[in-house]
């Protein structure tokens, strides 16, 4: 009887006894006959092939895969199979680990393990790309570079972000819906709205705007830049407010200076004076004596944050709608307020509002304002 005839005879017998069993297709004819004879003998004896002893497993053909109650026994290979199918699994004894084929059928497959990839990628930031001959390493680029593709048939490269041309920047500025106001020249006199009471006064110079109370106690001075006719002013957009200023004259606890983006009280009537609670919508800074505070209000309630003492320099706040208003003094982050933040549009068109009152005593309190900046994102 030929080997082929014997295999057909054994296959029919095994299918009759256990139709769910399959046979290793990669084994030689002699190995298949040996495997089938052992299985038939175990089935006829009433045993389960899954429970063959270790001795019997060792006697099986070298390509046999055996399923046991607590494990699967795979034949050990020292190279990947030349052809694999989706879901195939095999054991590489030279690597000491199993490997699994991808979810597609691959002829003459090269199945990568983590060891293979680790050998290609040597430095944090490296990328794995498909080069001319296969997978290869693209070394990490320089900080700030971007990955530029060069089309099919060419490797991507790291490239520097090109600087925009002057014309491109002008076009971006022309079409932007962002709002921006900047001033560091305070002439001519009366270029923005202002008011005084008592002995207060304002001095308009090219280099600064000086606001003083004079020596009559409870005198009030104020200056306001309101954006008439500009659409889009809103507390629902991210905004930045910055001022460079310095104190002049005499300052004691009770003397008050408000420097806001939004509306500041500026009357001499009780409840509406600069030293009363500032509840109208605003973000900015308030000074009591030489103690500086960050301040915000939503139209009904004011929240403040102590920022330490201050006499001169740059004050800046960054307002993120619905999240926070963060305060900086001479470039140092002093923290943020997250409650009672303004929203909507009321008083959002007040780009700059300053009010000053010498409530402590009959002395002259003043402030020099050199520069103001406001920016609202598009």
C-alpha cells in the first residue's frame, strides 16, 4: 500500500471517530502517517489525543501542534515561515518568544517583532518609515521642525517652518477679525474721555499721561478709552490687557487706583466711588495704598487676588472666558482668579478705564501711565 493510500485510509477513520480534528499540512507524508496512526490508536483505545503523555508528544512528528488542557505545544523554529496566513502563530526558539502573523495573508513574509523595531529605532524621537528597501529609521529632527512629505517614491524629511513673507503678514492682519489697541503717545490733550473732581487733574504729554488727585481729600480723576463703533467686543473671547505705569506723590492705605479693561467707578457719590466695590464687568488691577490686587467682576460680584506691593512697572492680565483671569506683575505670574468672570458684551468695549481717589488724607496721589495694550483674539 502506498503512503497516499494509507493516509486516505487513516483520514477516513479519524473523520469517523473525530471529525473536528485537522492534520498538519506542512509535514512529510511519513510524518503524517505516523501522526495519524498514533491518533487512531488513541481514539480506538478510548483515550483523548489531547491527553497524550509527554513521552508520546516527544515521539510525534516535528511539525505537530498539540492542544492540552493547560497549554498549547508548538514546534520550535529558528526562522519565520516563508508564507503565513492571518492569525498564524509560531514559536521562535532563537528569540525565546512566539510571533503572530498580521491580519492579512502575506507571501514571503517578514514579520517584525518588538526586537526588530528596537534594533531600527535607537533614539527617543526616531520614526519608523518605509524606505526604498523596506522599513528604516528616520532620525529625530531638530526642535521646532515639522515632518515634510515629498510624495510617493521619496522619504519624508524634517524641515524648518518657513517664515511668512511681509505681504503674507499684512494680508493676515488685513483680514483678521481680532481687536487690538495700543497707545504710548498721550497727545493731543483730551484724546480720550476724562473727568476730574475736587483738586484732581490730568497732564497730557507725549511720553505719558499723569493723573493726580491734588491735595483736596476725596478728589477723583478718571480717563476712559471706549471703542465706539467697533463690532465684536466680547467677554466671550480671549483677551489680554497690559499697562506700564508708575506711582507719583503720596500713597497711604485708603488711597485707591483702579486700572481696568472694562468699567471702573469714577463718581464722588457713595456707592459709585473708586474706593467702593467694583462690581461692573471688568478685569484688571486695583491699588489700595501700595498693595496691589488682581480684580474681576461679572456685573454683580467682584473677586480679588492679592498680588503684593507695587510702585512701578508692567501689569498684565490674560483673560480666558469661562476659565480664568491670570495676572502678571513685571513678568512674574502671580496666580489667577476663576470666579465671577465677566461674560457677554456689556462694557467689553471699554478698552481702558482708570480712576483714582485720595480717600486716605488731603495729600496728592498720582500715577504716570506710559503705555496701554489690549488684544482680543479673533
